[in-house]
């Protein structure tokens, strides 16, 4: 019960941070799904993450453009 109360307090005090985190998570999962679809059986999560990390810190749109060659 205390854990739920602390989570609720955190949600109320850091809502923008939590929202941004979850939006980024959804965008990253969508990108990973698109790359998985494009690469088929050759896709690996490790390979995807290695390529993404090799690009450095960038907006998700740039990752999408570079990883999907769009």
C-alpha cells in the first residue's frame, strides 16, 4: 500500500517527466517494430540498440530517418 501511495505522489509531482518518458518509450518501441519489420529474420534487439547508440544522442525522428533510410 505504501508503495502505491509513493507512486501516486511521484505521479502528481513529476507528471511532465513521466509523460515524456512514456511518450519516448512508445516512440522507441514503434521504431524498433518498424526496423524489425524491415529487417525480418536478420533483426536482433542487440543490433538495433548498437546501431542506435552509435548514432549518439538524437531526436527519435532522426533515429527513424537514419535507421529506416527514409
